[in-house]
């Protein structure tokens, strides 16, 4: 169940972060509510994850996958195409998450 909560935390964080631009400095109500609710949900779900997954591993996966997915949303929704160094960095983040999942003894498998 921890990985379901982690996936929900990641999705909520990505939705909230993606809506930040639309808040226009938190002057627009609905995008601002999406951001606040998304981050509250993300941190609540992350707190549930921490019952069974060590904080360092959970946060690394949460943050890493959040970065990758927000970059993907940026490219697809906002037309913010990453350059080669950015794509290399994102690839390294994905590789780091995979290494944690496959080889770390502190990760819950």
C-alpha cells in the first residue's frame, strides 16, 4: 500500500506544481485552490508512506519522480522543451530512482 500512497503523493505534487503558474502569484482563486489542495494531499500521502518506507528513500523517489513528471508536463503543456544537458540530468534522476528500487537494502520491495 505504501507505493500506492507514494504514487498518489507524486501525482498530487505534480498537479499542484503544474498549476502554480496559473495562480499568477496566488491572485486567481481556482488555480490557487488546486495548488493548496494538491500540496496538502501530497504531504499527507507522503506522511502515510513514511510509516513503512525510510524517509530518505521515500523522499528521493517522491522528489525525483516529481522532477521528471513536472519537466514532462512543462514540455507537453507549456512547450518548455528541455535542452540536452537538462535531458541528461533528468535521465540521471530516473537512473537514481531505479538504482534505489532495484539495489538498495533500505528500500521496501
